[in-house]
C-alpha cells in the first residue's frame, strides 16, 4: 500500500510539473501581448517620468506607460513564481528517480505523459 501511494504521489507531482510548465508558457504569451510592440525593453525598466510641461498633452502617454509597466511587472512576478515552483518540482522528481526504484521511475514517466497529454 505504501509503494502504491508513493507512486501515485510521484505521478501527481509529475502531472503538476507539466501543468506548471504550460502555465508558465501561457503567462509569457500574455505578457508579450500586454506590451505594445512600440515600447522598448529599456522603457519598461526605467521609472515613470513626470510630465514637465504645463499642458495636458503628455499626461495620457505617461499614464498608459505606467499601466503597461505595471502589467508587465505583474506578469514578470507571476513567471518568476511559476519558474521557482517548476524548478522545485523538477528537483524533487529528480531526487525521487535517483532512489533507483523502477516503480517510482515509471510513475514519473507516466505522470509526465499524462500531464503533457492534458
């Protein structure tokens, strides 16, 4: 019973690894769609500049740049957290495989296949 439960847990962790990998790709796609192509990477990294003029002409551009910068930052934080989760799960699965148990290895392979299929 213990071995069956272990293989089942490893199988579910492998499925979760594949789900996190796909989630990270979706967040990357959304991040790329959120940033207009006319905005350079340097503009995202620079802090928001205040409008020095007395008119209202550049105010909407500054607000739009701030909104784009905020969305990009949220997507970047999400990608970072998903990457940390993916690396942690990958190392845990590697450690499980390094137990040199054939059933655990089959659980990782089957979980990866099921996760990729889903």
